[in-house]
C-alpha cells in the first residue's frame, strides 16, 4: 500500500505504539486484498459486530484494554450488534439461565470497554442500526468501516454507501484510524454485477427464501436482480426497504453477498441501469420450482424431526416498526382462522430497543401481548448458541438464524399456522 507521510508517521510510532499496531494491522489487511491506499471513513457513526461478552473471548478483552490504555479509541461513535440475553422476555429455564450466565459472564465488563471505546449509547445495540429510531443511517456514497453482514449488505445495496465485508475488530480499527484500505466494494469495478438473476416467479417470493437462493448461487459475488420490481415497484418505500433488508440478510448469510443491485429500484441500478453489469456475467433464472427445491433441501438439525416446536423467533435481522405492526395483523388474522385467542407456541418478536420503545406505546403492542407474544432486543442467534437452547426444537422466519443454528426455517404461512395452533 502507498502511505501518506501522516500514515507512515503513525506506522513508525510517532503517535504511540498502540496506534502503530493498529496501523500495521490495517496495512497488512490492505496488502492481502491488493489495496492501493487508504481512504477516509466518511460516515457519522461506526458499527461493531461483536456485542456479546462470551467468556472464551479473552483476546478481545485484552485487546480492548490495550487500546484504551494506549488512547487508541474510536474516532467516531458507534452502534453495536444486539445483546445476547433477556431473561424477562425470552423463555428459558433454570439450567439454560445458568448456562447463559456462564457463557456471557463478561457482558458487563465488555460493555464498559465498549463505552470507553466510543459506544453511541446504552440502547445502541441492534443489527439494524440503520433504522430511523436507532439513527445510524449512512448517506449514499459514504465510505464505512462495518462488519455486520446484513448491515453491510443493506448499507451498500439499499443506501448506496460503500463498505467491504470486514471482519470483527477490523471494522473497529477502521473507526480508530478514521480510514480503511481501498479495495473490493469500495471501488467502482468491485461494485459491478458479475451475475444476472432473472426472477420468473408467479408472485413476490418470500424475501428470506429468495435471498437464500441467490446467496447460495453467487456466493461472494455481486448479483443484478431483474424481475423483482414487477412486484415491488420502482420506489424504495418503507415496505420495500424491509423486504430488501431481509432479502439481503439471507443472501449475506447463506452466501457472502455484500452488495446486490435490483433493477429500477436500488440506487446504483437506477442510475447506471444494466451498464453496471460486467461483460461476461453469469446468468441464472429463478422460478417457483427453483425456490421450492432450495427450501426442500434445507437440512434438518433437530434431534427429533417430528418434535413439536417449543419456541418461535421472528426478527433476525431485527424487525422494523412497520414489520412489528404487520406481524400483529398477520398473527391476529391467523388466530381468528384457527379459532384461538393466544399463540400455541411461545413467540418472540425481535427488534432494536429504540424501535420497541416506540412500538410498545401503541395499541398493537398491547394486542400482541394479549395474544401471548413477547418482544425482545436480543440477538436470537446468541440465544441459540447456548447448547441447552440449541437442543430445543425452535422455528423461525429467518434464513440467517437457520443458517447459523439448529432452528427450522418455515415459510411465513407455515410459520403462522404452527404458532397459532394450526397444522
């Protein structure tokens, strides 16, 4: 990498040994990926993916202590991924609670370190930091230093910001330096589509299933998706943004998609049209049969395939305010069909605390509670990492949660039927 005089001075230790180590790490990181130079981080806030104080993560806590002692703190305030525990709102038994407390025994210590490093606030914990209520919304074209896969996908694709799929800690180092290596999705050529995906379904595909299918096909490459705007229209309405949020999360976790373009809809696809597709791009047509084949191929990780579900998680990534209202309507409607008043399976809706703070003041929240539904701001993935919880038969509408845990993904209609007591 070509360094400026100021960057070389940091590398040579003129601003302290700790910052020199950070710079050296980022130079090596840039060299690995063929970066030519550094570019400034332009977003107002950063975002950190590592939010959980798991006891085995000792190197991270030692690193944080060294950074704080060396005054190598973040140059920008940052949000963080969700917390791992909520004993009040997420069902768990005594043994599971003991396991949680042992697993995440460093949570309070780690959160104090995060505060010293530049945490935006006590409620700044969400994988959907870009929600209006949370307030970490990058502008189009801004360079970011993030790592959370679904947030990177959303920022790149829906907001038109520029961010690589960094790893945890690397994203923090970018915020400390205020600059990141220039390569990959930061470059014009790195944002060109290398796949053309033609959607030929009869109806709007479920976002989580379509994202899964595309992620599995293209892996870390950039897809250009046509045919979706037949169902979504040509404007990024709140409903469309929510769809793309879930679609992108599935593509990022079932593959490694950090950027996608949707014809006539996402910012760069609107501006550049099909000119953003690289010559020689691979092609794939997705129809209803293709999606059903993907769905049928998901592995069964339950100890007993015919077990009755004990818990349902909805909201990975975290739900928006509109989605919370939408799930209230869908659950209420399905309960009426089933002739029931309460859900048959404990059901937990996950959203950022600032989003839940707004929602819980509304009548819809009260109605959901009367149906037996609870709300939480935790990460359901962190819940499922508890070995005593991973053995439970859990169902979900999240393809990301399915990918990383033993939870079963169900299509929305099937999920609603199960949680309301249907077959």
